[in-house]
C-alpha cells in the first residue's frame, strides 16, 4: 500500500568453498519507493542505490533488511547484486530481483452526490 512501511529481507550467503574477499552488496532502489531504514547501515546510499561493504565472507549467512515505503502505485523492482575480489565460477547466482506491487491506500475513492 502507498505510504505504508514494508520490509524487504535479503539473505547474503557464500556457498564456498573459498572465502569471498572484499564482498560488496549493491541494491538498486526503484523509483516510487522511499527508504525508511536499512540494517545493517549501508556504506553509501542514494535514492537509487544502497551499497554495503561486507568485507570477507566465509561460508556464512548475512541478513540485510530494508524498510521502505511505496510513494507511487505500481510494480516496483529491487535488484540485489553481490561481488567480491575472489574469482567466482558461479556468477549466475550473484543477482536477485524482487518485484513488489504497490497499491493505493485511498480505498478506491468513489464520489457521492448528496441529495
């Protein structure tokens, strides 16, 4: 719903066997979305991109949570990408897309003609 907080959870995982050195997560923010908070705090942030330096990641799981508010109605697409300085022979699993539908909170707004 527009002007209502929602949460997008991203799970960053390194399946190994090598450590992913100097890993960086980038999340592209769609237009019509206002970021309310991010945990953990991003290294850099603009209205269209969040970047989080993750450092070296062993075979572990790191949660990232983005609280946002839809400001316009429609389909919104978040794109998360991760990269590192370590050679990755399975790059196809380094990008994910989440599509979220924002609907109107006005309740349809018909009109009334008193009388």
